[in-house]
C-alpha cells in the first residue's frame, strides 16, 4: 500500500505532524512520503492508495476557524476513488476545521474516512494517535 501525506504548514507544527504520520505509516507497512501543498509529489499522489491531508487551523481565538490556505487544497488534483484522511493542528480551538477540510477533499473526489485534530503542544502523541485510529478504520 502507498500513501502520501500532504500538508500546509506555517510555523512547522503541521509539517512535523505530517512527517511523523508518514513515518508511522511506514512503520505499519506502507510506502509513504510527506510533502507540502507548495511542492506536491504528484507521482506519489497518483500512485497513492491513501491520501492524508493536513492544515493548521486559521482564524480567531474562539470562532471563524478554517483550514489555512484552503485555496491551495482546493486546487489539488482530483482523487476520485482514493481513500483520504484529514488532520489539523491547532493551539486553542479547531471550530469546524476538520469538517471544512473534509468538504474540500470530497470536492476533489476523495473518499474521506476520517479526521483528527492534533494540539500543537502534543504533536508526537497526536500524530501517533491519528495513525493508530486511521489504521483501525482502514482495516475494517
């Protein structure tokens, strides 16, 4: 199985999470790579059985949260028939960020199987928990 983890990062937290997620998928037997939305590995995306997409949470402290730079995500190639999972990193509150990420990826034809919010103060633990849950969903 092949996976690509595509991330949109500002301070490096989402990039760190994406790299950890890809490494955990490799540990689980996947061929996995991580790349940014600015430098998508289109070959890996075309070959991927699983696409994981992550963004940092943009917005005001308690309302208006959304995936950062969602326009870049909305320009990803169509992924009809590909299984997809989404994640976001956040400091205080995620609002509807995961729901909005899901909508974007579904608009690209992906079959979104789930999502997870990773607190920026617990990137390593959050990334591992996300992969553990994702692998559980994928094995069903």
